[in-house]
C-alpha cells in the first residue's frame, strides 16, 4: 500500500462503484453514472456546469451527484477520504466492496458526512466492526 491514489464513485444504495479519473469530469461523461446505477437525470443536470477543478462549480457537481446517492472516494497515499450526504451508516455499508479491493489493514479511512458535518475516522482493520452499527 502506501501509494493509494485511486478515486471512485460509489452508489450509496447498491454499493456499485467504479474507479474514476477526476470525479466531476467522470460524472459528466454520458453513461458513467448510469453504469453504477445512479440516475442519468443527474448527469443531465450537471452537464452544462463547467468543471473549475477547485472552485464552486466543481463543488456543485460533486454535491449534485452526492444528492442522488453518490459517495466520493479518493486515496491520499496511506489514507482514504470518503465524502457523502447520505446517512453515515449507509455510506459505511456501501463502501465495503471498494475498500476490500484497495485498503490495507492500516489504511486510514476518513468518512465525512457533508450533510451533517459528522466525521468518522478509523483504520480499515477496524472498519468491519462499524459496518451495520447504528453510529448516529
């Protein structure tokens, strides 16, 4: 591990996911969101918003995908950022498959609920004991 750089979009309801290049660009390409079971109407809603990469437009794009049930994941070396607006318990469960594929025992997982500002940080080795628990 140690060089975890992958990014992914995950469907909060089904756990379907896909590795991506850049979150906003990937979401805007026809068929991508649908390929993980997210509504194509979201892509239509964001297709005319230019991606400004670190600005307000990109935030709008990401939040629109999250509002439709998308969970954003990005690896940062030995830790992973996971952002969402669904319930934290749902996000934890939905990330099971992708984390199983990319995380090592000591990968730090930071779950950030952008809707409630709730945050949960844990090592992947402790992840399973949190899945399915009511954590708020």
